[in-house]
């Protein structure tokens, strides 16, 4: 008879995390941190993870003062880094996004901003976690699967996923990457093209025009302008939409984790991202309307680059 596969004994924290008493919730969060940071390589089963995140969701729901919300959001996001092994960290992150997608439409207007803040904190911690793995290719790919797969905020095939999640992520993604790199003592080169893959695929396959337009205007265009302007003075056209000075992203960018031993020339990174947009646009799964938009973006970006070269 084969031995039964052991799973970690999950402490009954759910009801304490969702308690109306702040002291009880605070103690439960600390106990959760101790449990998750224990030296165990066992990944929680889906049901146990769902129960755990249900409690965490209502723990954050109960926090009502801005300073308390900020502190708790940071404490919860840091749990990704407190976990001692990569599979368990990814599993915890998957639980976060599954919970967020599932509960998002039930969040009232008065609480929405603090959940946007929670997402921002988790994106930042996710990047710092990936920095710690030195952008391991398998880990980055799994991270992308969490975002774009079933129950992910960038899943292109599930119309139940709220579009506002993709909107928010496209707005904060490069900003939080810059912060994560700034807080790292010696960051390894960032596989920028790979990190953008979930957004490029969503832009290609989304059935909604507003989602495509938002991803292009809040992520593709500012990032292209940022990478383009770094090689010389910005043109008057680009100056109107120039992104903030994300110096750490520029200095540490490469195309994919397979060549992450060194940073690459910014021009090469920009061209790689444009080529990825073109390649995804050419895939059979891409919607025709989105394909035309992506080809147009690619064509205009390439012509803009050629104009800059001629002017130089």
C-alpha cells in the first residue's frame, strides 16, 4: 500500500481573519505569516487556499482607516516573499488573483480604492519575488500563466473577468517594476518582452474595443516612447506622451529570461517588443479587428523609429 501524500495542516485562521475585532485580525495575520514562512515545500490544496483567501479578503474588507489599510496591504503582499519556496509563493499568488477576480464585482464603490492599492502592493511584491529568483524562466512563465490563465486578471477567454483589472494593471505595471528594481541592490536583467506577453495576448484576443484601446494607450505607447526617447532627445510628437523616467527599467532591460545574464541595448529591446506584438497579431487566435489595430501600431512605431533615425 502506498503512503498517503502529506499536505500541510492549515490552522483554522479563516474566522479569525474575518473577525470584527481588529486585535483578533492582527493576530491572525501574524499567525498566517508564521505558518506560510515555515520551512515546508508542500503546496496547499486548492480548497484550502480558497478558504484561506476568503478569510484574507474579508480581513482587508474590515480595515477601515487609510493608515491601517496601507499597513495591512503591505503586510499581506510581503507574505509572497516570506514563503520559503517558489512553488508555494506562486500558489499563494494564484490564490490572490483567483480571489480578486471572483470577489471584484461585489466590492462597493467606497472600498474600491483600497483594493486597487492592494493590487498595486501585490504587483510590486510579485516583481521583487521574481527579482529574487533572478528572473528564472520557468518561474516567469508560470507567473504569466497565473495572470493570463483561468481565473487570472488578464485571461482573454473569460468574459466574467472584470475589465477594470486589466485597465489598472496596464496603468501600474511598469511603474511597480521600476520600484521593485530600485529597491533591489543588484537586480539581474529584466525580461521585459516576456513580462509583457500577457498584455499582448489579451490585446490580441479581447472581444472589447475599450480593453484593447486602454492597453495600447496606457502601456504599449508610453513604453515605446520611453524606450525610443532613451536613445536621443524626444521629438515634439513624443514629448506629449512621454512616460516618467524609469531609469532602472531602461538600464536592466533585456528581451527574455533566456538571455538574462546581461542587459541589452534599448533599441534591441524596443524592436523585440514590437516584433512580439507583430507575431502575436499574426496568430490565428487573434481577433481580426485587433489584428488590424496591432499591425497599425507596429507600422506606425516602425515608421516613427525610421523618422527619428533620418532626423538624427
